[in-house]
């Protein structure tokens, strides 16, 4: 399972079988930052673990 912010569900779906919206980030004070208002996605794959790249990436 992967929890992702700032990645489109289409990009996640290319590597994972199931992509669902888990939450939306809200800092409750309206502070404008990179994460405010972003969707948190949960992606799950049924693929064999050896086929998934296990290197964390930062896209921003």
C-alpha cells in the first residue's frame, strides 16, 4: 500500500490496481502551503512485490 500526496490518480493507477481518495489536507487556518487542499490517495497493488520499485521518491 502507498499513501501519496501531489500525484495524480492516473499516474498511480499505472502502477497500482486500486486507487482511492483517502482524505484532503486542511491545516484549518488557511495557511497557503504546498499541501493545503491536496488530495491524499491510497493505492494498493496485487502485483508481486518484486515488481514494485521500492525506492521512495519526492516529486516537488
